[in-house]
């Protein structure tokens, strides 16, 4: 791998080309999947919910046991509505423009961020695994994942530059796209504490920029969620409606979720059930396997990974784990939730690092990438045939 922190000569062109190929593959496979498909709607599942928000706004009839669009964060549909009005374009194209624009920004920023934190080789392979991964269909299908990914990369840029208040502000904006404010607040606190300790040791220095910046930045991490709560209170009289209406999306399969959670029981149970009922290549099975693989890779590679990467990925793993204890229905979404975070592709890139492979060199990385491309195509077809859960 090249020297960490070096500015890559292809800092613009490589991510731009990868993005263009990724988007082209998605559009081609989507077009093929829709030929002869009984599904005529251009947007499905969460994409359809976001489309409803863009076109009709938030709505609920007060029945918490019926699914309503109030569970979805507002930033992504706000941006889509703005593009729709600005260009007088149909909702589907507005959502595609926003998603693709965020994906492009995320890939370009992530490539430069990983080059600074690790090496150009790791950054290149990470970008390829992200852009052509099994769940990259969600980067272009009307989901909020690319928006959060873009904001998360900017958040880490601010962290490594020790701009604590800027990082908190970006995290607050990101919390209006996905409910990951707690993860980002913990990560900011970890980065500021680590920086403070390296600069001051155990000596208390209340005037340090780390403590002062974190004191302001940490509350900012929740401003997006707080703003959404204020809107829900003003509109519907319930500031936590997005949480309360989540009851209708819950499908608990465990009589003892706390004990099952301590044992991570849903992982082997989900792997076995998905293998038996849906086969070895189902999206939910692969998502569970990749989710379970995350901490294994972190433990294996902990000497090589930046501390910020280790902390964020472990915090994200535990956050997603605990939010699943009462929501077995979310198991199918684990793949996109975890593998589309900024640093998961980096774990894979380090695992198949050509320098680690000896004589095999690029063979494992190339085989993993080809496998991902094949699964990407298969899952995109399944998604647009509404067979993604199986």
C-alpha cells in the first residue's frame, strides 16, 4: 500500500469513473429487471414512502398500529422536493438526482478521506467494494443511505481535522436523514477525548480546544432529530411520533429479547432460517453474514485500523444490534444498514490487502469484487421484482 496521507494523483477521476460505472450498471440492470415485470411503480418499499412524503407531506391517522410515513426522517424528502420544484421534474427523477448526487459526493469524499487515513490502495479497493457491493442498489433507489453516507464522510473529515463544532453541526444535519445521532455523538466524544489525552495526558485543562469544542459540538449532534421532533409536536401533538409509530413496523420473534440480545441469538437463528427457507444467496442471509463478519474483521485487523474506524464501526454494530432486539423484521435490512456505512468497505479492503496475500496478491480482492458485482446484479433484479426479502 502507498504511504498514508499522500494525495492520490487520481483523486478526482478514479471515484468519478467508479461512480459512473456503478450508476450505469444500476440503470441497465434496473431496465432489464423491469422488462416483463408485473411491478410498474418506479419506486418500491422505502422509496415509495419517501415519494409519498415528497408529494403529499407527512400523514398519520393516529393509529400507532398502522404504518405511516412519520417514521421517516425529513432531510432526504426535503431535498427531493426542492429538486422536483426547481427543475419541474417528476418525483422519481428528482429522487434519482438527489440519490446519485449524494452517492457521487460520498464516493469522491470517501476516497480522499481514506487516502488521508490509510493509503491509496485501501481507498481504491474500498470504493470499489462500496460502489459495486451487494446492497449498492440502495444508493440509487430512493433511499436516504447515500445522503447519510455523504454527510458521515464530511463528519469524519471534520473530526480528523479536529474541527469539533463543525463535526457536531454536520452530525446534527445527518441526524435529520437517519437516526444515527447517538453513534456520531459517541464518535465525536471519543475523537475529542483521544485528542485531549494525547495533548494533555491526565492533566485537567478546561480551556483546551478539545473540551470546549466537544462541549458545543456534542449537543449539535442531535439538532436534526430535535427539529423533526418539534415539527411532529407542532403538526401532530407528539414529538416522538416517529418512535411511537415504529410499533407498527415491529415483528418481534423472541419471547426473551434481552437474553437473546446478550447472546446475539438472532444472528444464528436468522442465518439458519434464511438458509433453509430462502437458500444460500438470499439478501437477508448475506446481510446477516456480513453484519456478523464486521466485529470479526475489526478484532483481526485492530493493529492496522485507525482507532476512529474501530470505535465507529463497533459503536455502529452495537447500535444496530440493540435496535434489533424488538424488531426482528429489520433483519432483512442489516446488510444495507451496516455495509453502507463509511468504513465497512475499508474492513474488506484491509482483509484482502494484496500485501497480505503473498503470491496471490490481487486475486482474493478481484474475486471478492467479481462476487459482489454478481450479487449486485442479482439483488437489483430481485429488488425490482419485489422478491428482495426472499
